[in-house]
C-alpha cells in the first residue's frame, strides 16, 4: 500500500459482488428512517473545490431545489437510506447535496466525503488506463486480442445445437473495449467463479470456455473489462492497483479512490442496503475490505467518493487534463466517446434494446438525443454501478452529474430502487436556462 495513504487518507475498494452474500438481518426499526435535513454545501468551497450560485453557470436555483426536495422526500419516506449528488457546469459545482444516513445502527449522517463502492463505475477508469497505454503505442484498435493474450488464440464459439465453431474473425481490441468481443453476460459465468484467484486465473478459465457469440456481433455485459485490467498489467509491468495509483489517482489528486479502505477509515464507508419483500429497506451484513484484494477487478473493484469521481469526470471533460495533470490527449478522449459497435448491434442492459445509444471505450454514448428518448445531448456519455452510483458527461452543455447511493442491485430498475438517474436527467435539463 502506498505510504501516502497510510496517514488516514482513504484508499477505497469495492467488495466483489459475490462477497456480499449476506445473512438475513433484521429490518431496522421505524425510527431508523428519521427525517434528516438536506446537507447543502457551504457557499464558496466544499472539500477544497469551489461551488457557485447556480445562476452563475446557467441553472435555475428553484428548479434544482425542486429536485433536491424530491430526493429528500425519498429519504424521509424510507425509500432510500442515504444519497449524495452533485451537478457542475463549466467546471464549477452548482449544487452538492447529501441526505440520510450511511448506517442504520449508528445513524451516521451521509457526508460529502462518504466512501462508496462504485462497482461498474470502475470500468471507465480502466478504459482510461487502457487508452493511456494506447497512446504509449502499446496496442491498436484492430489488433487481435490474442496478440496480448495468447491463451485466446484458439477460442471457439458456442452454437445453438450445443456444439462449437471457430471464430469467424479474430476478437479485436476495439471489441474488447466495447463489450462486443463475444463473451457472455456475467451470469453465464456464475458457476465458473472467475474471481476465485487472480486475473491470470480468470484468463486461464476463460481460455477453456467457448465464446457466446461471434466477435463483433453482439453487445453482452460480461468479463471484458476485467480482461482489459489483465492487459493493463501485462503491458505496463505493474499491478492494476499500482497503475491506477501512480498514473491516474496521484496525478488527479483522487486521494479517496482505490481497491481497499484502511481500517482507520472504515467508518467513512457507507453500508449496503436492500429492500425486503414488503418494500422496506434493511441494512445488509458485510465484511470490511481493509487490505488489497487478490482479485483486482477493473470491472468493479473500486471504492471512491462523489468528489473524487467528479475529479475524474473533469479530466475527461477537460479533454484529458485537469488541474495541470494531462492523462490523455484530446483526440483520445474524443475517440473514447465514439460508438464503435457494428451497425445493427444494440446496447441492452436490463431489458429492451436502447435505441439511440451506442458504446465507446467503456462508456455508453448518446448517438441521437431524439431517438434516445431523453434530454441528454447527442454526444453525451455515461455509466453507472451495481449499487446505484451513476454519472453522465454532456460535452455540448459542458455539464457533469455524479450521484451515489449504496443499494444492492441499485442500478437495476426492477429491484426496488427509485429511478434516481431518470429523475435527475429530467430535472437538471429543465433547470438549464442558458
């Protein structure tokens, strides 16, 4: 562990989702849902970052306050335990609010620097790591993945009749970066325990399994980004943890982001919540992740804070640079947010296909705002995490939104969590005045 972080600055890490198998805790008493005041930031600065009056960056304060009231009501009604969100424009935070608690037992209030498991919001960070190595000249988009993972040279593809067939064309790096490499969704590998050992163990297991589809023909949300993490290690000669820390987190000042949280910072980590059959919330049991995990998941392995992740988005919004630290060239950031899926390959996360949405280098991208049935501008890009964290970046409006909750299956619209992101998209764009 970096000695810089031993002095009490929190590194963070995500508990593997499979490690969150829980006992059956008793639902909290009603008083655990006591009403809490919204904790808005003091005017001027929050944790060293400037905040501004919303009108100064083109937002209507009363409309942002209306969204604020909606979120507060969800906490007051016991539909959420705690929540944090911020919105910025032109690099300045216009609203940054917290609600509720992080722990029903202690009633610890949600804070601006609460640490969350960001799960799949790790993926864009891995994407940036890959693109840094791309800029270093270590790989190209059309390269076969087997150039870097020889174990994948002879992969076969499962057929409907239970047999297999050869790959029609080699799996490419661009396909690996966009969930179209032929791997199945995560559930396909539930019995294979891909995270049982380390990244090499995962590669060895995948090399023995057939692909689910021909490379380039389907978008399936599975192990692709963990495979990217393995490639980062192989090309850089560092562990994924070392690469993230030295090449991304230290330059950007993301002091509260990483693969684990020291014991003396565990009280800052929010607990995970879930919904009982009657719709009430309860707090899940869990173990602390206070040492570096054996399996370094580039797909879902990090803890972070809203402000740290906002810092990461500012680097992207700043064309690869933030506060004097340049991670990527502008043309590389532009490439990351371009759809690379083949024509006719739809993005489908939880149900129907998502028209107007494509996929770039570990981001979903809005290809057509009218077809996408939303307010986000064409060219916006976004993603979220298993526990309900989310963000989007709108380059046209120069706008960023980051929000964090900690619900089991919090990103799944069918598992009880209110549609927080959809509420935000509607309200934030309605609040824009110029």
